[in-house]
């Protein structure tokens, strides 16, 4: 499965409903299963981004669908990064 890192920022709506953030993460874990996306780790952070999420998904389309579903709720906006582990990077470099 492909790995993804989501850099997430709360919208004004998300900040107003900050007390529900843990419930929203639990709901996302469950809802994203239908896309084949698994949230491996979720971190609330300080700095430029409010949260960092580590996910795995079968493909780019699945993670995109999950992020679109999240964005449609209006609580957060994401930047999605495709992440490669060491062995994946090794295979990529063999092609160079």
C-alpha cells in the first residue's frame, strides 16, 4: 500500500468545533475504510500545520476521494504528500 502524509489545517468552522476533533478523527478512520484508506497515525501539532496524518491507501485515487470527503465537511483543508519508504526509494533509484 502507498503511504501518504497529510498536512492539515483547521478552517474557522473546524476551530469553532475544536472540542469535537477527537470524535472527527474516529469518524474519519471509519469512513475512510470504504476507500481502502487507513489512518496509521494522527498528530495534533504546533506551528504551520494544525495536524499531521500518516495514512496508507491502495492508490492516489483512494486518498484523493478520502481527502475530498474530509474537505466537503468544512472543518479542515489538507496538503497531501506521497511518501516513499527506504525500500520503495531504493527501487525508484534503480530506474535512474
